[in-house]
C-alpha cells in the first residue's frame, strides 16, 4: 500500500506542548504539582464564569449558533469596534490558520515573521505550502523592522509580529508599529498577535491604530488573562473585507456552546480581570527582583511570564530536572534555540515564593 500524503505534510512532527501536571504527578509520585509553564491564569477560572458554565451545561446537546454571534456582539461592545470586523475561533490558533489559508496562495505568496516566533505561524504556513521568510530578532530580543522589511515583496500576504513577544516579554510601542505598517506594500496585512497585551502598559496597545491604519489586524485570546485556555477561544479584529471572507470559509460550529457562554461571562467579570492583572504585575516584580539577586539575567517583561537566563552554562538542564522532581514545572526553551534560559509564568504569590526557595535550595547543593 502506498497512500498519498501531501509533500508539505511529510516530515511534520507534532506540536510539543509543555508537560502536563498529571504526567509529572505520576512519574515522580507527587501529590501536588505547580505548573508555571504555559502562561495560564494562576487564579484559574473566574467565579462568575464557573457559575455560567454550571448553569449552561445542560445546553451541551444543542448545536451552537453558527459564528457565535452573541460573543461577537459582546466583544464588539466591550472593545468598541464594529462587529463586522471581528472573527472568533477555536483558539487564536484557528483564526491564524484560517487567515493564512484565506490570504496566501500556496507556492505564490509568502509570509514574514521574526525568528524565533510563535510556532503556529510556522506550522500552518508550512501545511498550506506557503513560504515563510524569517529574520532573527536582535540579540536583546528587540525587533529590527528594517530587516523584516528587507524580506517583504509584492508577494508578501502577511507579516506576523507578537506584541508583547513570546518568550522574551519584549514589547514595541504602537508608534513603532504604526511607522512600520506605513512602510508595507499595498495588499500586505500586518498581524499583531496581542495574546499578552492585557499585561502590558498602555503605550504598547495597538487598538487605537485600527481606525487610521487600514492594513493592521489584531489577534487576541481568552487563554491567558481570561483564564480559559482549556475551552479554546480566540479572536481577530480585521479589515471588514478580510473578516467577511474568514467567516464565509470557517467551519460553522468551530466554537462550542459552552466556550461561547464562558467567554461572554469572562468578558463581564471586571473584578477577576483586575485581580489577574494586579497579581501578575506584583508577581512579575517579585520574581524579577529575586532571580536577579540570585545571579540570573531577567529580561524586562510586559507579559505574564519572565525570560530568565541561568548564571552559569550547563545549569539549565539539571536545575529544570531538580524542579520537576519536586513538582515545579517551568518551560525550557531549547525549541527557541535558548538552551541556557527558561520561560517562567507568573504564579500565585505562594507559588512564586516556592519556586524561589527551591532554586535557593538547588544553588546551595551545588
Ligand atoms: C498563547 C498564545 C496564543 C493563544 O493561542 P490560543 O490558540 O488562543 O490558545 C496566541 N499567540 C501567542 C504568541 C501565544 O503565546
């Protein structure tokens, strides 16, 4: 037998997700495991959202309304934009995938991003048979827009930037993004992935550019600040014409009925939202200061995680293992070409303290 497998698909390996809590519990016989590896909300699901989920569970037998119009309406009102410009999906992953398939013609168009970048841009471009062109970030993880521009030509359908960036936490101001957007050729859409924007200062938010600059799109998600990673909800704000095409080709029921209800509830829970931001900023300052005192290099972060570089070469691997065996999961960055660094999600105050005390214990045993 020789089945046909598309050339683009041969040689694909599956997405490498962070380790799961259950996996680690089982492997090391632990009762409690703390996961600071996937930038989830340490407060969990908002109480208001929990209530709605319980109340609406009995709707699970129904098909959702195609296109999740109630959520689109709630979002339009919440962020203050025409609902015709909003496209929701099963995680922003789905919207990114759709966008590439709708805008980029295989073997003709290209997509441009920095290296490293969010892996979904790469895998979905590859799956579509669309060329992905990348240029390295600066050594300090800042963006060199001139270098990005050098890769762009009249066949560039999309440019992706992540702001604040993952895994560095670096952010560019909206003025810098506007200046870059103005230099792009016509027909090229600049996609600003704002998965972590809630944790960033106001000057980094691009939303106010959408009216004046027509070639900018923004991606957002409910996976981080809103604490709903497991329900898979993301959305993009696009020029109306593009949004219209995305909605025409999207699978009709991509957002499930409970996800839609949960997202609407989460949007209205201002108290939980504010608490999440406050907790994250406090934890970020605490971890940055403690890691610096211990000799680690910590990048300045506008996100709900920090990027830390170990003080000595060869320390990252054994330290990671030491933490894992004691029930603390953080994110190694070899897949980003950063063997000596970690990305650590900001946890609850006691989780952050536990992490620091474990690291002190490790250092004292060396
Ligand atoms: C976490 C993250 C997302 C969110 O993806 P979902 O599919 O909505 O969970 C998007 N972009 C980046 C860069 C991220 O880190």
